[in-house]
């Protein structure tokens, strides 16, 4: 029994870390993965652990009946199973609050109770195992070490295996299943048939639920889901309109791109704006670097025009999906799976155009938008070359910190910087080392999809500027855009999430 208790400590330790990490991933399609979300998840975990440690110690002092602990673990398993069907409605309800409060509420409602129940294990088992004060230190040390090793195992399991290979819902149900089996095993060993059967029945129900959820696809009103897969950087989906006129790419429930399979053209104007602005501002384009693959539409556009295209993409799971559903031909480009900043720091090649189109849901990774990052990009650009950036931003006074800061940071590195927008929230920056930035040729609209022709035309014509005194130069040492731009990103994510919900 002592060995079984040690096993219980390891299992609950692993479950705590799985729930902490997986909880943030389950909420990310609705509230994102900004520092607000991780702060909320870690804060809820720490408060839950503190409460669980306290209550577990108090209960153990009152009675050392192990059944009380295992009933608590069984309750945690049941609660975790319930988080799977209720996560979406809870998360959408929390979208009515600002990001900091909403993410804290969602995390607290979904994960505080099971984490607190699991945290009771450590102090309870210390009290049960310790028969004299003389052995207290050793028992505490052993149980703490075993629980911590279990946490390490859970962290490695969720980070390197479960998240990229298994749907989040199934992982949560399997975690609940494992906890239920631990409880059923204890009740069986202690010859308590009724609770053992109950725990086993719950485990069987969770196993059936996990199998059912793994085969379920959401019911969309006008679309068919043709692909769904988890990855290190969110859940990937491909949805087709039932009439075959449009295909959608979603990452963590947010629409990232649209495609007309019949015409083999994008139905998102940003793809034309990126490649079109690069061509309009650059005399000769022989070599192109795309930081961010997307589904490959922009890199393939340059490749079809005869350019040599290097692409750096951080998420390998996107590549087979883009090849299968969006006509990406990896033989036409040179693809590197890497972080964009790491690639730039090691790059010794030079390019005529660099396209920065890296997104994690509702925003670009902040480490790609600093003075040092832009200095690395300028180093790999040939003289007269052009950097083109796709981003979401606001020009409204009081909400323009990110846009003004990005403009100011680019101007700290490049002599000439211009910004284009059609007014839909998307802003495209162009930067070069030339003293002035002017069109060297008029934008070509011949191959733009009719549905986004006017929006693309408006982007080319829509030159804007930011207020000079607003914002600051962003550096690796100080880059607070996640904080100051939280409201804009919250609005962007809410809009994208709600639009995906209406599909």
C-alpha cells in the first residue's frame, strides 16, 4: 500500500502539470495565449495548490482515512471531465470581460476546483505515512521528490507528445480517466467493492467519452470540416463551404486565411497586399525571404513569378496541411522549420524582399518586432531591398501604442518607412534603406480575386501615418506591446472568434 501511495503522489503531480498547461491551451482559441492568459492560469494554479495543501493537511489531522483522499481525487477526475463540454460556453461568456479579468475568470471556473482537490494529496499522504516524528523529514522529502518527478513526467508528456498528437479534449478526458483508475485501484486494494466499482464505471465512461470526442466534428451551418489536427502552436482546421466556393484555414478557432479552390486564388486581401507592395516598391526581385508560411499562398506567388523563395516557419504541422488543401508545392521553395528570429541571427544570405507575416492568432510574436530584430532583417536585405510587414493595429488616439511604436521602431533602423491600410484594422508597413520610398511600378491588380479587389486597391492607395509623439522604440530589453495593445488584441480576437462561431 505504501508503494501505491507513492504512485498516487506521482500521478497527481503529473495531472496537476497537465491540467495547468492543457488548461491554457484549451482556452487559447477564445482568449489567446498572451501573458495575461498565462498569468491567469499560473495564478489560479498557485492559489488552488495553496488551498489544496491547507485543506489536505487539515483533513489529515482530523482523520487519516485514505478513502477521503481518494474520493477527492475521484471528484477531481469528474470535474476535469466536465471541463471538456463546458469550456467553450464558459470561454465565450468570459469574452464579455476584458482580457485580464476574462482569462482569470475562465481559468478559475474551469480549473481551480480540480487543482485544489489534487493538491490535497501531498500533505494528506505525509500525515498517513508518518508514524513518528523521527521519520517526518524523510517522508516529506520522498513524497515531495516523487510528486515533483511525477510533475516532470506530466510536463514532458503534455509538452512533447500529447499536445501535438492528441486533441486537447481527449487529453483532458484521458487524464481524468487515469485519476479515476487510481481511485478504483485503491478501493479495490482496500476491499471496498462499491467505491471500486463506481470508480471503474466512471473510468469506463471517461474512456468511452474520450473515444467519442476523438471522432466528433463540430456542426457548422454552411461549412464542412475537412481537416482538424493539433499542433505545438494551436489547433489547425480546414473548412469548406458546401458549394465548394471557398476554403477556410483556422488556427485556434481564428480564421487565418481563405482560398478559392476552383480559381486557386486567395480570398483574403492581405496576401495580395504583401506580395503587391513588395513588387511595387522593389525594382528587381530575385530572392525573397518569407518569415511565416501561412498556408503558402504568398511564397508560392513569388515562386510562380520566378523568384528564389526561402521560407522560415515555426510550426511543422502547417506544411502537410497547406500542401494537401492549399496547393503548396514545397519543391518550388526552400523551407526551414525554425523560429524567425533564430533564422535571422544565423542567416548569411541576402534578399531583395523580406516578408514578415508571422502570427500567433491575433498578433505577431513580439520578439520579431524589436529594433534588434529589424536590424537583423536590414542586414539580410540587399541595398535597395524592401521589408513588408502584415499586422493588426489601430490609429485611434489612446489605442495606437503598438502601431505608433512599430512605426517609430522601424524608423530607428530604416531611413524610409510607409504604412498602408484599407481601414479594416490590417496595417502593412514597408521599409527600405533608400532615402525615399516610392512605387517603382504601379500595383498589379490583374490576378486579384474579385471579392477582394476593391479592398486590395484601397490598401495600395491608403497611405497613413502615426502621431510622432506616440509610442516608443521597441527593444529586446523593453517591449511592452502585449500590455499596451491588449485592448486592441482582445477586440481582434473577439471579432475573429465570434466570426468563426457563426460559420
